[in-house]
C-alpha cells in the first residue's frame, strides 16, 4: 500500500468554488436564480451550441431529452449495452423500450453497422438513436446522423463522459440533435448532482425547459386555456421538478473556469498510463486513443480469468478501481422485463468481463499513475492457478 487511497474518480474543489457557493447562500436565490442561466450560457458557449438546458442530474437530462424527442409508448430507443443503465432507463421512463446493438471493439462505442442492422430489423419505429461517447472517446456520430435521417429518428448523444471531447475541430455538443452531459463529482466538472442538454433546436430547448419545471407556464401567450390574470399559471403538459439549483449552478460556473486545465491534466495522466503500461503482459489491452478524447475514464481490459484477482489486489493496495459497466441488458430488470440474456451482445459482454477502470482525476500526481501501473503489472505477472 502507498498509504494513500486513490478513488477511481474525484472532484476538484478549490477556494473559488467554495466562495462562489457561499455567495449564493448569502444571496436571495437558492433554487432558480441568475447563476442558472449564466452556467447554461457558459457551457453552451464552451461547446458552441445555441441552447443549453440544465437539469438536476444527467439522468434527468436524459429523461428531458427523450421527452423532447417525443418518445412514447411503443417506441424503440437504440442504444449500446456498454453504458450506464440511465441511458436506456430514460427511454423506459417515457414508455419506450430499449433496442440494443453491440459495440465496436475498436471504439468501445455503438457499432454503426450493427446499429443500422438493428434499425432495419426493428419491429416498431425507432424514435431515438443514442450513441454513448464511452469513457470520453468521441464516437463518430456521422453514420448515426445518416441513419437517423433515413429512419426519421432523433439523434441524442449521451456525452456524460465527454465534456470537452473533440471530433476534429468541433467540440462534442453540437453534432447530435441533443447532447447530454453529467456533472456528477467524478465527471470533468461538477455541480454535485447535475446535468445539461445542449441543442441547436429552439423547439427541443423549449420542450425541455417546460418539462423540467412541471410542464407549467406563467406567461399569457403560452396558456392553452384562457388567462385569468397575473396570479394564474397553466400546466400544459406533463413535467417533473428537475431544475438545477442556483447553488449548484454557481459551483458549475466556477468549475468551468478550470475546464481546460482539468481536461489537459486528464489527457496527461492518460498518456502517463500508456507509457507505464507499454508492452504490457498477459493480454492487457489499453483503451482506444483519439486526439479529441476527453478521458473521463481509463478503462483497461485484462483476460477475464484474471479480472477478479486483479480487481481485488488493486483494491487491497488502496486503489479504488471500478467496473464500467455491467452491460445494461444483463441487469435483472432488463432480463425479466425485456427477455435479454447472456450472449445477446457478445462484444459488450466480452469487454465488460475483463474491464477495470483505473483511477483518473485531475488531482492525481504522476507518482500515483506509476504506482497503479506497477501494482497492475505485478498482479498480471503472477501465474494463473489451474
Ligand atoms: C454514460 C452515462 N450516462 C448517464 C449518466 C447519468 O448521469 P448522472 O449520474 O448525472 O445522473 C451517467 C452517470 O454516470 C453515465 O455514465
């Protein structure tokens, strides 16, 4: 043990962040106040999108995006199984059902060829296609854009891992119809819990704003029934309370000032892992690289027979590794409700059975990376017991 615990991810909070939250606490607004719009504008401007709608979590943001896309009973939502359950759950919240297609071994993201085949065979309309930029690898959305145009589906990118990632010169956030981010503490920036959807569509933005606030309007022009006076309000569609607070937004706004520094430190740490694990033994595989990768995670793959031992040994050394993810279709709920079973998506299952996410967050120092790599290599060099 190094004596230091290394979680797999961790927020970076400084005195400016604390001051920003304290200012809100001393002010007039705790819930929806001026920091909300300022934070939304900062993220929209950062990624180059026209509209940003904040939510109380990434999951709420996904729900808002699915609702805006019009997902309803009987609709299918095409997603990769190698993601957090929330990606597919958000379709179910709206009455839709998941339609999975396997991942590509090269990108660990939704395979466009398999996605196309799944769409062509789908028994009912595919309302949404939702590729996931897994680990921060910026999935190429062009084939999904084409598929969405051909089938009339809405393209949503789950970019919970990919704030700051780039495809060529474009930052993730503008190429899908809606792009969803999460600000959970292990992500690039945090608001404690929080999420956001970027879009260039005024219609989607409007629908999401309404949805996150009970579906209630207050201005006369938006009423469906007759307006009675300045006290009146009208609930014109179903909605939730998914608003992000002013406190959380102030934290997010302050964090955005260090976004580029966070991103470059993550990239440096990933490069250090690559260096330290070069020529790695016993079938170890490193995640796909890309110049635009935002490195939310550093997911390595070990031979599945070795995973448990490697995982336990790293944990015993104070290294807080995790597995991202149990493929969504293998969760009991998905098996029981939709009849999925092992073997349905072999590439996602094979990847998941050997995956270990190594610690990666801006507060790590270079020695931490070397320590993790050394412990991983040591356990992989031990002979397998037969
Ligand atoms: C790919 C993906 N989508 C959605 C979410 C949901 O985000 P949140 O935890 O902010 O609800 C996560 C959370 O980790 C995620 O990893």
